[in-house]
C-alpha cells in the first residue's frame, strides 16, 4: 500500500486506474462507516417496529369484526376447520376469508 500524507483537513478525491477514489483519515472513515451502518440499522428497525405496531396482538380475524362474529357463531356447532374455512370463503370471498390456521388459532382462544 503506498504511503500518502494528507496536508489538509478534508478528503482527497483522485483517479486511480481510471476509478474514482477518496483518500481520508482512518478515523474519519470509521466515523463514516459507523454513521452509515447506524442509518441502515435504524431504517431496518423502523420497518420492524411499524409492522409490530400494525399487528399489536390482533389477528386478521380480530381486525374484521364481521368475520370474527360469523366464526364465533359457528364454533359451538363443532364444525371442522375445513368446513369453517369453506363457509368463510363462500360468504366473504377469498380476499377476506382467514386461513385455516387463523381459524384454528381463534377457535383455540375461544375455547379458553
């Protein structure tokens, strides 16, 4: 690695083998890396926090009171999960119908 002496405070911009390069003090480079990684970490955490805040303990069924009421009304009949799922698809369409796993989770909580 060639020795370079920096005369000023700022970085040096140059070309090396037709590529643009920057020469700066090692401490400045470390600060730059730390700041960049902090921004990436904050952005990633913000996405996770937003998703968790949106979910906040409510299942997709709980967010649709009409579907939840429909299912709770049918739980005492002891219908299978596949029958409940088919009934939801028929009544609410595939977009609003919860998955069979979600129905099973809700029924498990309902029994408690």
